[in-house]
């Protein structure tokens, strides 16, 4: 097991406090485990309190000995009920709560505990901002996630056979990935988000739009799980898209490659070539300092110039409005390469870039890589051969 | 694909309106997909509005044609932004929102859209109450989930071998289950809940407490996924607990059986016998009309009488306070067999009952079944041989 280093956690708390000061917060509570994991190193059932002027306190409901082993924080206190925190916190004027994820009822109950006269503000933007840049410690873990992905993709050829269903192929790949350390989920900050950590879409299912905000959706297994792999049998000579995300020690790597059994129809061979071209041309422009929304527009212009305007990132009216999403302990974090984001893609940022083409009632293809911006260059962490694999 | 019948959905809406009237609600919005799936039949990205005096309206963001195919509701309207609902709803005095799950910020934004002068109340208790009783349609689906579980358990013997890791065994079983229709998740109404739909715990990992409120926790794969199966290798002559939940068309079946390679140590053979005895004695008392919290206390008395007081439902201070949980489209719904619930277990209710014993630093064993209360009797839906399997 890899535990967060003391210096790493101290650095994050230090930077958080700088942002808290800017936001005039005297303290901030982190109820959501993604963020208290980031700030403490543990995902045990806990609540993290960071007072501006003092050391953070982690209140742990279950299980205290594991939390103490996993977190380098000094003040880790066992509690049975949330009310017990009162003896340990000072009354503050203005505090942060994670209002973007914490349910309304929970906020109301928590305010009664800490005092209704305290002003509250949303502190989630602070951790989102911090997490925009990855530390060498984090990049090290993401490299390991990418290495697991590489193993998984080289295993596809051992599993994928004509006549298997999409869910069967995905299930076996998932078992293989888990055996090698994949934690099985990709975390997304959204009440109703649900999907497997992977998509296996073949032929026409690649063109099926689902509830999820992504270029491809898939048919899913039932109206109660209407996204991703289905019982459709995989055939010869159709595009098979393998978008298989990995999570290792909480950190994700996201990537997509294309397969076919027999041969790949020319439509997809050509479109995939365009996807690769768009990927590299956008990455070059990102290096030159072009800001996010302009990168997005530039990619659309490229797709149009290459003759794929109608299919790029989905077909109308189902086109999605992003080409890339930051990735780390969440699947959709800063930076985004999207129509409404206006910042440059800077050193230390990690994001997945995924130019994809969807042909209505036919199928889909595309590429995806997890990319780290370094000083004056970029590095594709998901170092997996990009050629179409024909089985 | 199995779609919800029109009469089924109409019946649910009819009963919901009765509860709305009792709660003085003029209308209710369902943002959380578990509940709008229950009331509409679709899990597409949508928002359901149920006015007390008129027919329900389903607003669909993505994807409208699938929502129309899946839901028998009459009024299904495509929207791009939530603001578009305004033209379609009448101003009401007091409306329900799902305040137990909807994030604080979302509630605030939504109030601005519908008007800040409208009184709001939590409408989640209404669907929770409705979902306490299952219809024949729902029971039919749960029987299918249980049939998949039966297949999975009979497949364990083909997979489980000495020297495999827990995660390897679980991953392969999961792949097999998905191939046969398991949707891969068990839904729980909680911000921070995360676990696989299954536990494979062997020997000492069965005694490891985790962040989750269950008798057993497991080691997990890392501090970022500290629950369930681990990389621990499975050995001969130790208890192997297989708690493998299934989800089919949204409906779950939950069950646990015990395995060993070589032989099962007597400690667990005997403790497992006690678990089975407790299960059946509690079910008999439930039939006699004993209320939930008394069933729970009765089970503790039984465990003590059988000499397992220190190990039943965990060891101190980590004992859990429930023996059973209602099950349906969520893993933890009404009815609970728990210390704080005071109602009888009635006809039409479905719940998982799980007497389990945990021996500190040694291991765990237990049984679990999904049970339907029928008129004057009960029926174990998870009809899987209960004997310990020795491989």
C-alpha cells in the first residue's frame, strides 16, 4: 500500500489555507470523501476540519486505526456521532462547506450543530482549484495507473472473439484489470452519474446516444442501466471501441483504442486517422499557450477541414461540448478543453483528450490519451500503441 | 429489455399522490434517478414533476427517444436546460424536492427557477414509504436477479483455487455474473458510499473492519478503495465468505454463502450453524408479527444463548445495529431489521437477512438471503443450497 507522504499533505493544506484566506474563510469542513482523501490521505468514514489559523483535525467515525495508519495528519480524533465535533472546534465567523455535493438536509442539520449564526460558503471550488495541478507524487501514481492500462490493452487480443457480447468482453477485461490493481471505478462529482469504468462498443452500439454527457453512450443492459456495454454480439469487420479507464490508488488514467476482427471498414480507418491528427495538432497548440476554449474551437475547425464536421464529438443534436477533461482522483476535473473554459493548459496539469467521431446508425471511433503538461512539452502517460489492432 | 408496464407506473403515481395529499404537497419534483426510475420507468437524464391535480410530466435532457420508449408516461418533454420547465408547470404553494440527496447548491438554484416564495419540503420519505412494498411485477424481476445469483454461486467451484487473490476470484465471478445480466452495482442512497456489489473475504480479511457500516469490511486495494476484496491470496483450510449481490433491471438480490478449500475450521462450521439457526428463528418470529426492533433484540439474545454474543454482527466496538435491510432498487431501503425500527415485517416486503459472526484477528462467517414476505408465510428468493461448500 502506498500512503500519502506527510510533506505532500502539508503542502496541500498550506495551499488550501492560502485559498481560504483569499475567500475570507475562517475554516472549512470537508464531508465528501474525494476531497478529504486529497487533504488527509484516508478514505475512512470521516470529516475533515481545516481551521485557517490552526492545524487540521480529522474526525473519524469508522475505522480509526486505519485512518491513523493512512493519514499523516497529527490530529485524528474518533467520534461516534457528528455532534461530538463541537468540543473540538472554535466558533468561527464564516466557514466553508461542500455545498456542491452535500445534500440540502445534511447542510441544514450540520448548521444546527455548528450554530445557525455562522455564515456558510461553498469550499469545493478551493479543492477543485488545487487539484488542477498535479504534484510529482500524484504523477507517479498516475504513471502506475497508465502502466496497468497498457497491460489491459495488450490483453484485449487474448480475450476478444467474434460472437462474444460486449458485456462479456468488458467483464473479462475488467477482471484482468482488477487483478492488476484497477480499483474498478472512475469517480465523478455528480448525483446521477453512473457508468462502468470502461466502454466496449461495437458497430452500431457506438452510435447510440445515452443519458451520459459523452460522445458515445451505448445501449447498456436494461432501462435501469442504459449506458455502456450491451448484450450485442461482436461481429467481424466492424469497429470495436475500447475506452477502458483505470483507477489505481484513487488516481485515474483514461484511454481509448480501436480494434476489429477481420478488417476495419475504411470509414473508420480514415476517421480514426483524423482523430489522431486532431489530437496531436491540439496538443501542439496547447503547448503554444492557446487557451482552452480556443483549443476546442480549433479542434472543430480541424474536424470540419478534414471533412468530419457532422460526426466530430457526436452528431447533431447530441454533440458534446468538450474535447478533453482534467483527470486525477476525479474523471472530470480541471482543466477542461471545452467551449466555456478560458484558461491556458499549463505545466503540471493532467487531462484526457478524446477526439471521437460518431456516425449515426453506424458506429463510432476515436482515440483518447491521458496527457501531462511538462515544462515546454507534453508527455502522453498512456503510452500504448495507437495503431488500430486487427485480430 | 423489460419495460415498466403502464398500469404499474400508474399505480405507483396514484399511491404517491395519496401520500402527497397527506403531506400537503401540491406537487413534487424527482431529480434523483433512483426515484424517477421508480415512478417513470426510465433512467435517462431527466426530471420528473408530479403535480397533485394533474398528470406527471417527465422533462428529458438526454436522451428523449430512449425515454419515450422506456417510460409509459404520457407527457414526456425534451429540454436542453432546466430553466425550460417553467413554461410547463403551474405555480404551486408547497412542493416536494428530494432534499435528502439533492445537493444544497442545486436546491438553491432550483428554487430560483421555480420561485423563492414557494415552500419546499422533502419528498423522498414518500417514495421510500411506497417502495417498502413490492408489486408482483417487481417480485418477478427480483426472482430473475436471484436466479442469476444462483448461477453465480454454482460457478464459484469452477473459479476458486488456492493461491488466487480475493480480487482475482471476485473479478472473474463478476465477469460471469455480468455476462448473465448482472448490472454490476448495488445502489445505496448515500453521498460517500462505495463498494463492489460483492465481497470475497478469506481468513483474516473477514475480520478487518472498514469504513462501511457492515459487519465485515475487508482490506480493499488501497487507501483510496479501502473496502472489500484485497490482494490477499486464498489459502487452504480457511473460511471464504462470498457475499455476492446481483442487480438485474435495477432490482437486487443479496446473499452470502461459505466456502473452504480442503476443510473448514470447526470454529466457522459451528458459528455458521448458529447463523442459519438465527436466520430461521427470526423469520418465524417475523411471521408471528414481531416488530422490527424486537426481531433485532431477539436475534441478539439467540446469539448470546448460542455462545456467540461477542462475535454476532461484528465485535465490539464495531458491531453493526442491523440484522436485515430492505432491498429492491436500493440496497438499504425499508424495511430494516434494526434497533431503531418499530414496525412489523408485512406481506409484500422484501429484505435481506444476514446473521454473521466476526472473530477478531481471525475471520468471519455468515449467511444471507433475500426474503419475500407472503400471506402467512415467507419465501426465500435466493434459493441456493445453504450448506458450506468444501472444494
